[in-house]
């Protein structure tokens, strides 16, 4: 049976794998660009920049995620009940109390972020606070604290920075191939092989970024649901919260692809998850399946 600390080592290992894959993708992009420009310095710069970005992502990815989501610190006086619930659940879970942030958004949602339990944060929307009763809010917050206890917040949060960088690198490569003057032979003719490789990277880099996000695995949501239910000893609370979240049809005001996988539910709304090929790239399992798993 899943417990609050199930698969901790596995999630730490995923962090290193994710960072290694990221480094490999950036090195491949740097190699392609250096080949195109016939300048090996580009590859060296790409490797150094990839290493620097990995370090930045490790130490600052939580700040990037919080800023990208438009979250603000939750005032202890204005949100006293929220702070009490988080503190009580953290004590029960044997975790330090994480920082608490609020997003001014009517859509009910929440996420956890941080590199470890000592440097963690829980973020909720005003819509979640307005829509949930106490047991439902406890269920959602227990789910997020379980992400912290299960140590999957680091790999999830680092993905925000790394995926964003890969996408930017792909755009840079696109501009380099379209407007650059390198990668041509002495007779001034373009090298078709280089152009094919460039186009392949342009097409595949965003897909690679999506696959990195999917590497986080939808299984972590089921694990956090189970761990959260064990923490509150009341799975109906989280199940009822998920029903309300699933019934809300509007997307978040500032939803973006970089941080979508962090939230307890798809910030683009349930319609986005049900449309076309989106099901193949879902960062969250269907809410109906999660509710069924909680109550069975």
C-alpha cells in the first residue's frame, strides 16, 4: 500500500535522469548549431550554459514556478484558517510547515513546489478557498503535502525551467537556420543535410520538452491522492474536492504549459484534456479515475 514516503528514492532518481536528459538534448542542439556555423565554440557554450541552467533550476525552480503562476504570499491574518490547516497537516505528516501562497484566480486549483521538504511551498487559488468546505480543502492540501513527502516536487518543478529552456533553444535554432549565414560550403551552397537536421530539431525539441514533462508520470498524482487520503483518514474529502474541481469548466486566467503539470488539476480546464490528441499528452489522469481509486 502507498504511504506518505513511498517511492522517495525513485523520485530523487528521476530528478537526476531528467537533468541528464536535459543536458543531452541541449548538447545535441549545441552540436547541431556549431555544425551549422562551423564553429565548435557554440557547442562549448551550449554545454556550459546547460550546466549553469541545471544548477539554476535546482536552486531557483520553485521561485520561477511561483512567479510564473502569479502567486503571492498568503497573509497570515487574512488567510489564518489556510495557514492553520497547512500547519496541522504538516505536523501530522512529520514535515516542516511549507510556505503558503495564493493565486488570485476564480478557478479552483493548487500545487506544491520546492527542492526539498525544508524549502517547499504550497500554492492555492482564491477560487479553491471560496469553493471548498474544510474537509475538501484539507483533502487538497494533504494531496499537495504528499507531493512534498513523496519528494516528487523537485523533479516536477525543475521541469518548468528545463522544458522552458529547451523550447527557447529550439526557437533560437530556428532563427539561426532561417537567418544565419553559417553552415555553408566553400562554394556558397547550403548543406541540405544540415538543413534536414535543423528542421528535425525544430520539430522534435518541443515534443522532447513535452515528453520530459510526461516523464514526471501521471502515477505521481495517484500516489499523492492515496497518500493524502491516508494523511487525513478521510478520502471522501479529496474525492468531493476533485468533483468540484472537475465540474468547473473555465481555465485559469494565467494558465501556461510550463507549469500545467504542477497543478492538482489541468489548469486549462477539463475540455482541453478531452480534446483530440490532447489525451495522449495529458499531464494528469482523468479526475473520474482518481475519484474511483480514492473510494474503492
